[in-house]
């Protein structure tokens, strides 16, 4: 899907220079930036990430099993 995003001239030039320095396109820089933003806010990026987050939330809500300890009394 294509969307138009506007940048001021200074930001655009900085992004273009960063792309040149890293040998990346503006699209690659944008993909990385949006992926980082979604990760920061805990939004899954793809199905694999969503499943991983779902499993980890199940582990947190499941009661933990504790090993039974035998009580040794010293007399």
C-alpha cells in the first residue's frame, strides 16, 4: 500500500544522506523506523512476532509449579 508522507527539507536531506552512508533506500530506512516504533509500543510486526508474544503472555499468566520440598527437622 502506498501512502504519502511529507518531510521538511532538512529532515529529507538528512534521511537521504543516511541512506547513502548505509547504502539503503529511503524505503528501507522507513521500514526499519516503523518496525522499531511498533516494537517500542509492543505491537507485533508479523505473524511470527504475534505468536511469540502470545506464547510469552500465556507463560506469564500460567501458575508456576513449585517443586515440593521435604521438610527436614533437626533435633
